[in-house]
């Protein structure tokens, strides 16, 4: 049987009492699961509301840039500053334009002969001399 989808009206709003309980006990509680049971809400809803209110269980949250060492960032900034600005493209001469339009020229290579090889001439039999005993 298909699961019935929930609508926005199916969710219960957070009352001021629920918010006060969340703010007071979020840092003290052992697990979000216990607090969710007391508030009669899902653990995900409790975590999401706590995040929206800026509550943390481990102290202030620091923004951490992953996979980027400070040295690499400094090197990239220097390299970016050192690059010269691009100038307008160079105008081509008429000869250069024709060369580009014709395409690259291929190196000359020896061509194979298309003529079929001539067959060797058949050996012509030599005329025979009459034998001495015949006539």
C-alpha cells in the first residue's frame, strides 16, 4: 500500500514552550533522541530547529574550508596577481590568413607506382637444326 504524503498543514508548529524547552535542554541532554521523546517530535525535527536557532551541543561552530591548505591558497593568490592581463589579439597578415584557410600542408612522401609490373617475356624456343641422320 502506498505511503500517504504529508502536507505542510500536517506538521505541528513549535510553541513558545517547546522552543524554551529546546533552548534550555539541547546542550544538557545526552541524546537528541531523549529530547525528541520529551518534545514529542522526531529527532530530525529537533536537530533542524536547533540548527535554525543556532544551537550547538559542542560549542561554537567554525567554518572550515575542506581540502584547501592555507599555503596553497596564498600561492594561488600570488600566481593570480602575477599573471599579465590579456591584450587584444594580434591582427593576421593576408598570407597568414590564406595559410590558415588552406589548412596544414602534408609532408611529401614517395608515391607508389600504380603501374602493374610487366610480366617476363616467355622464352622463345631456338630453332632446331636437322639431325644428321634424318632426311
